[in-house]
């Protein structure tokens, strides 16, 4: 079961990091190219399509992270500070998504086209991109640490 938790954690965290990089470098900049009259529809379509991707990876990443926490860092031979920090990064990423980025998307669906708002979304989303990149680093480090200890 430990292998499933660790490999699942790594896979889902890397998937989430990949989604964040794609959104940051491809999707959000495309908001600037959308016809202003169609932005709210475009953002709504983005929301429903991105959920289709995240519906699998996001809950599994959380569950696998909880699996590491419940099993305990010691059970995997990992430093407890590292698993705690990786978990806190995940909490910050999801809290910022719920409290800031979700409502931000809502403003695009109900407000008028504002290039400044799109630029603000792109610049502030670097926070989430970095957070999931840090999580990906932790996940790879955890996997490497455990595999290396098998030698």
C-alpha cells in the first residue's frame, strides 16, 4: 500500500503541476486574445473543461497527500518537516484557489472585458504555479528518497 500511496502522490502532483503550467503559459494568456464580447462565455467554457481535468487529479492528490500524512513521514523514511511543508504548500494552493482565484474567474463571467484584470490574473497565478512546482519537487524528492533507500 505504501508504494501505491507514494507513486500515486507523485503522479497526481506532477499532473497538477503540469495543469498549472499549461494554464499559466497557454490558457490564461489566451484570455487576452478573446473577443471582449465573448470573454464571459470563453471563461465559462474554460471553467467547465478544466474541471473535467481536475476532477480526477485534484482529489486524488489530496487523498494521496493525506495517505502520506496518516502513514507518517517515518513510515516512508522521510523527514517529518518535509512532509509537513509539502502538505502546507498544498493547503495554501487550494485556499488561494478557493478564496482568490475562483472568485476572480467569477468576475470575468459577470463583468466587462478588462485587460488589466486579465494581466492581474496572469501575474498572480504565478503564485499557484510556483506552489505546485514546489509540490512536484517534494513529490519527486520523496519518491527518490524512498527508492534510494531500497538499495
